[in-house]
């Protein structure tokens, strides 16, 4: 792949293509892109390098914010010369899917920008002969994150009604997303029913059913199906070892532990899963901090004995100096989560995120 390239491009390219997936590989691809631009390489090659960066950042490292800028450059170049030989529109739209879905989870993006990107993605799907199914799926997710719950419900209905085509997510991912929407709408029995093909092994993919194990924890507990919930908790913890970037899954396991009073596992889960939190999206970070804070509070209720918690250097809560009681760390986590929720509410123009956060805390101590 590096044959004929200048060494300032070839060397980081060799490193990037051989690096394990993750933040370090993203940084190497960023170096490749910068070096290729500085060397004035052909536009098609420079765009290909950007698309590799987008793939690594969005698909593997889940660092969507690091993919947005490079993809915007690719899209602008494709619009400037849409017949260029390097352009493969189905591939570009597939990557656009990832990014249009991620935008609402970063609080810095205004509501209008989030919706305009979704509108642009939908228009491009139609222009290139594809179904609106993925666009409505991601619109439903974005509208939920924006606190527009009725509009999210309508978009999800349009998603389910639209035909599948080659741009659609795989059937396992779509089934998992339908579980998410059912949970959000308060349909616990429907969520568990929709999850059955995934949990029963009839549907699977690279990331499923690993993401779904945690999604059914709260519905199963609310339905009184504790034995099934315990099994999904066990399977979900094993999945986190394979997918450490799934901080959103860890959040649900924290709430499970707090609800069940299994507080002896809280410290270990925190140590195992805190690593990626500093680099994840704002909403995933908020969700993790809120849930872990609830679990730490439950641990403190059981035993507030001071202990050592080692957090990563980029963790959004300062690393405790020495040993601290869990209650002290729980306060710091709660404050950080509440600050993020307030920023989302300000961005959205409603209080939906704060209300949901309070509901999660109430879930742990049902009346």
C-alpha cells in the first residue's frame, strides 16, 4: 500500500495499517492524512486515507468526533466532483450513517445542526436510490437525544415501515435498536420480546447480541424476571471484556448492581470499564457517570469504608488522592453527570435528559 509514496507518508501509513484498533490507530491515521496533504498527493489518495481514518475512528475506536472533520472534507470534495473515479457513493453513505447517528450525542452540536445533517443524509439516500429506513432509524435516535420524544416515536414508526435495502443496518443491529426504542417508550415486555431472536441465537453480528444483554436488564427486573436478568448480566459482563469501548453497556450493569444490592462488584466493574470513558461521546459519558455514581452510592450504603479507586488520567472526574469513601466519589460522579445533563437540556431547550437521569436513580430504589 505504501509503494511509491514519500517516506513521510509511507512510514506512518505502515504503522497505521498494522496498529491494533483503537485511539492510537486513529492518531496514526491522522498523521497519514496530514502528511499526504503536505506532500500534495493526488486527491483520490488523500480522500481514501481520510476514509480509512473515518472507519478507524467511528467503527472501531468509537471516537466519532475525530471522524467528523475528515468526513466533511471527503463529502465536500465528492460534491465538488461527483463523477471522480475515487468516489463510491454507497460506501460514502454507509460512513455518513455512522456520523449522522452520532452527532446528537455530542452536546456542542446545536439542535439545528444535528437535524440539518440528518436531513442532508436522508436527501442523499433518496438521490442515490436508497430507502429512508436508516435515515429514519437515526432520526428517531437523535430526536430522543434531543428530548423530542413524540417526534422520536413517529420517526421510529417510519423506520419500521420503510423497506430494507443494501444501505440498511444488518438485521441483528436493527433488532437491537428496536429493543432500545421499546425500552425508551416504556414497553418492557415488548423490549424483551424484540430481544428474543438476539438472545436466542437466531440473529447475530459482530456486535450483537453483546450490546443487547445490557439493554434487557432493567426491563427484566421491572417484570420480576430476576433469574433471566442475572443471566443477561453475566453474559453482558463477559461481552464487556471483548468490547471495552461499550461504556453505555457498563452503565446499565452499574444500575443492575445497585438495584440488586450486589455492591461488592461495583469497584471491580469501575476499574474494568473506566478506561474509555474520557474519550467517548458526551451522552455516553453522562450516562456512565450517572449510573456509576448511583452504584457507588449503593456501595456506600452497604459499607462506606475508604478504599482506593484508580481512575484514568483523562477520566472526567479527578483521580482520588489515596483512599476515599465511596460516598465521596459518588458525589463527584453525580455532580459531573448533572452538569452534563444540564448542558444537554440547555442545548435541547427542554429538561428531558435531566428527567431521565432522575428516573434512572429512582429505578434503583423502587417504591
